[in-house]
């Protein structure tokens, strides 16, 4: 796909945000999301510095190659009961796994 | 007067029942609701600190082991409880005041829900019994569903039903965790459980104990509206009437704080517990602000911001230092005040112009200048602009994370605060400053005086707490000193 088509695709993905304020807000959300998530990855240095570096670089690549993140992000967090239930069950599994097998190691 | 401790729960509960009983007599229920709403913030001020044992069953010392245990449901009233119950009382008074002034005919069942919710949340804050807390949380959850269903906003039934479905997962997990804790410690009294843990009567490495911690933690996420429950919680706020949304967020903050303190007392020796708290706090902050920025419905925007602000509270507790805990609890107080102000302010605008879509609004500053200024200052407070209360608590949190060796958390907190400011710039411009759209009809109605009064009270509290934070932090640090 040519660069021009990619650009048009990106514009089309911002369906509800064609006003100045909407675009500015979405760009702010995009930048805030990326910067805060990368900053949060740095916290892993308290466990292992190498792990932190690897995850930070991997995460940065994933985030930057999947831009724009906000439209995907927003569609995953809409009011659909199915999506809510999916993430609730995933979180329950995550917490129990972390607690059960990693309980005393942080 | 320690007798007043149970009265804090009994009075709103009795009032709720009477309001439901006499729901046909408009003047009577308005008068009763107003009178009790005045009494609720006064009782915690008159009460002495101390404990109350239901049924008069004082703690017993086991002849065999010499261990002290609590056979009765125990209420503990300390400086933190005094602060939160007083503030809840103020909010209840303002909400009831707005309600009875806005409607010619008051609804007994609706007022029942408000007072029953208040009683349940007060009991949650006072109780030293984890099962008792669960019961009152369930009552509060049902009350919240009722309050949403009673509103006049579109899709309210669907949101109420979804919240109940989510509750059918979160509630039982919380109960299961409490049940496991009861099975391994033999008590539901938090002081007894903590004693058993601290004296190695229970192994903290036991997989069953860790499972109980995980289940209670998950249940707490539901009770607090933290991720993954942030979407439904923000929807709940946006579907309630403006004054009710202000009260619902106060219910959520107090539920979060009371269950979090109980969990902190029981599980704080587990290293993973603090890591999980900080992780979910950051997630709430990041998700809350990202979603708020992308919304076009200003009620939903405030709903997501309210959820994001909860992250700051949890962050303070998760950092686990005296200063951080004080900062987190101070943030909880500030959030209750500021978010109530914003829900009432934005809600009344939505009621007047019959839309909450910022693409359809504009030019409202010419029609509602007082309201605009109060909303603007409230927004500044939430974003952490000095010298308002939000600035003080966020500054404390940033200092706490720096001194705990987590500069990354400070940076995230600052980024989130800046993004919060952007949200308010966006919404304030879209509602008040940009030219009025031609198809927007502004009704020839003034903002109700009761609403302006309530917002002014909350705004004064924001300014006073911003200038003199020690009024609150003194009470909190006294409690935190005993907790650690």
C-alpha cells in the first residue's frame, strides 16, 4: 500500500473527530497513551533492568507501528457487554495467576 | 458520646424506610428528608472516637491461647471516618436540597434510595467486619442500580442492567475471597484476621491465602470502578441525574477507600499487593484520561475523568509510606468535592439545553456566566492548578512518589494532569466559548438557585482546602500513623 493510501486510511479512522477540538483531543490522547505506557514500562527496572529495556523497546515498536492507537483503543472500550465481560474475565485470570504463582516474588 | 456511632447508620436507614412508607405525603417527606439531611453531617461532629460492639458483646480473651477476639460486629470511629462521613453528609444535604427544590412533587422511593445508599456507605466506612462490609456494599450497589433506573436519561435501563451483570461477577468473587479468609483464619473481624496473620497463625505463602487476596482484590476493582470496570462505571455516572451522579461518585470513592484500607491492613505484608495496587492505579489513570479525551458527550467525559482520578487515590495507598497514604486519602477527599461540583455543573447544563454532545453546543457563556466560571474553577481544581485543592493533593502524591524512588510515576502523574487540563480546555471551549450553533435552542430558564448554592458551597471548599490543606491532612495523618 502506498503512503498516500495509508494516510487516507488514518484520516478515515477518525470518524467522529473532524473538528479542530476533536482532532487535537485525539492527538493528545494518542501521545498521552504512548508516553505514559512507555513510562510505566520503565517501572520494571525495579525487577530487572534488562527485562525493562527489552520490554520497553518491544512495546515502543508495537505502539509506534500500530498508530493510530486511539480508534482501536476506543472501539475496545465501548459499552458492548461482550467486550466488558471479555476484559473482566481476562483480568480475573491475570490477577489470580499473578497472585497464585508470583505471590511473594515482587 | 460513643452511642452516636451506630446512630450514623440507623438515622438515614430509618429515614429511608419512613420516606418510602409516607411517599404519598409530599410535604411530609420533603420536610423529613431536609431535616435528616441536616442531621447527617452533624452527628459525626458530635460523636467521640471509639468502638461500638453490636449486641454489647465486648472482645473476649481466650482462656486457652490468651488471644483477644471480637465476637460482635464492631464499628470503629476514628478521625478518617469522621472526615469522610462528615463530607458524605454535606454532599447528601446538597443533593437533597437540590432535589426537593427542583421537583414540585418529591418521590418517596427515590429519596429512599438516596438515604439507604448513605446508610450503607456509612456502615461500610465504620465497619471492622469484612463480611458486614460486603453486605452493605451489595446494598449500595443495588441502590446505585435503582438511582440510575430512576433517572430520565436515555438508555438508563440498559446501563443499570449491565452494571448488575458486572456485579454478578465481581460480587461473588469478593464473597468467595472473604469466605476463604474466614475458613483459614476463623474470623471475619479485620482486627482478628490481622492478628492471626501477624502472629503467624496463618501462612502468607499459602496458595489459599494468596487466592483469597486475588479474589478480594478483583471484587474491590468492581466495587471501585477501576479497570476493567471503568467503562461501566463511567456509563453509570453519565446515566444518573446530575445531583445523583455527584452522590454516586462519592459512594464510589468511600467504597474504594474503606475496602482498600481493610485490604491494606490484611494484605500489606504481601509484596505483590503493593505492586498490583500501583499497576492498577496507573492503568486507571491512563485509561481514564485517554478515554475522556476522545469523548464527545461531556457527561461521559467527566465520568471517565472521575474513574481516572481514582487512580491517584490508589497510587497514594500503593506507595505505602506515611506521606503517600496521607496524600492518597487527601486526594480522595478532594475528588469527592471536585467531581460532585463538576457533575452538578455539567449536568444542569445538559438539563437546560437538552443535549450533552459538545458538537452541538457553544456560546453558553453569554447565557450562564456564573455557571461557566464555577465549572472552569472546578475543572482547574481537578487538573491540579494552584492554589486549588487538587493541586495540593497531586503535588503531595508527586513528592511521595519521588521520595519513594519512583520518578516514572511522578512523570506519569504530571502527564495525566496536563491531559486533564486539555480535557477541560476542550470541553469549556466547546460549550461556552465557541460560537453558538444555529440549531441550538437556549430555553428561557435560569439555572436553579439551589444548584448555584450547592456549587458555590463546593467551590468554597475547593478554595479553602487548596489554601489551607492542613485542615484535612492533620486528621488524615493521625489516622495513617495508627494504620502503619
